[in-house]
């Protein structure tokens, strides 16, 4: 333990908050357990893999077999998307033969939620027994070798959200090797087998909701980031705190080139739709590997 950690207290003391403080509402673990109890009572089978679907991939939730769909509003404490037209739900059932819990309608910190709220559903998934998290997102390419419609498996991340889902505990979770090497290798192999090369790179989560300035792009690139998005990192950190194996894939919807074209949400959605079939194929190929062990 470093001196700094010793001064801060044990992880349990840090999680408990300032001495003498009486919580007026349930602690995060209590709230997670309460939502998990409601969810569990509705599940026919224990899910093994939690799937977080990003922009353009939501359709996979409709492919779940023997699906039980539970609106987020029926799970106490579960945040609901503030984007019009997205109700938010968890869908339990089977995909590629694997018992899954699809967290459809993820929320983002740019909607005004804290990283802890964003990660709430992931913690509930862990509580009901999921052992792996597979997250997807749309991202802008920073690596100049990338092209729009590329797929990228995350090797690591940079948290530039100015928030962390573990504020309030548990503290000091190790994030080296957060992105499971076995799952990454499976993604690359599945991509090769299907004739769709998969990039491997570092994802930077920016707070948004505005897109990045040219100066930010230059800085993020200098920091070693290959892609920039506005999601995924809260879910990944929470999943690691709960010991889940993690894999994440980005659909590169646009590439930030010096002197290039402006970024637009319409372009992001358009390219995400183009990538969807390959993205879907990759996720389905990874699910059985994620379900192992
Ligand atoms: N920046 C941030 N988020 C994104 C981008 C981007 O360029 N493209 C898709 N999501």
C-alpha cells in the first residue's frame, strides 16, 4: 500500500464515506442488490454474459431468443435514457446459444448521469451472475491508419470523463489488463475468419456531448489514443470491480484527420448502420468465448 492509500484508509473505509455520515438513501451496493432481486425474480435462466449495445447495434436485443424484456422503469434505481425514443430495458434470453442479459438503451454521462449511474446496470448484471461483459460503441478514429467503418477491439482505455463509477467505493481496483486478452484474441480471430480485419487500439472516453476540437484531437492522439467516444469506460471499470471478464468493440464511424470534414451525428449514425452486419457477426462470434470459464 502506498502512503497515499494508507492515508486515505482501507478500501472499505473509503467506500463507507466520511466518518459519522449517516446515509439517507441506500448505498450503491444495497440499491444494486434491490434491483437485482427484482430482476432475478423475472429471469427464467441465469445470464452468463452481459451485453451493452451502443449506437447502431441496438437491434441485437430483438434477436434474443426466449426473450424476457424488462423495462428499466420496473427495476428500482435503474437510470432511464433521456434521449427521446429510447425507453431503456434489459432483455434476458439466449443469443448464439449463450444465456445473455442485454442492457439495451444504455445511458451516458453526457445525459447528465454520473458514471456510477451509468454503470448501475452493469453492477446489477454482475449481481445476477453475469461473468463477462461485452460492450459495444461508436467512436471517432484518431489513428490516421483507420478508416470509417473499421471495427476496433479495445486494448485499453483513457478515462477523460472527469468521473469514475467507483466514487464512493470500492476503491483501488486494478485496471491493468482490464480488456481480457483471450477475448481480444477471439475477436481478432473471428474477424479474420470472416474476412473482416479488426483493429486493436486504445479508446479514450471524452465527456461530450460536443465533439472534439482540433486541439483536443491532437492532444488525444499524442496521448496514444486510437479512437474517441463518449461511453463504455464507466461500464468497464464497474465490471472489473466485480471481477467480470471484459471485451469491448468500437465501430469507427468517422476519422478525425487534420483539415478534415466536420463530425456530425447523422454521419455517425449512417456509418454505424453500414457497419451493423459485421459488428453483429463479431459480437455473435465472441459470445460463446465470453461464456467460457
Ligand atoms: N467523438 C466522440 N464520440 C463519437 C465520435 C467522435 O468523433 N464518433 C462517434 N462517437
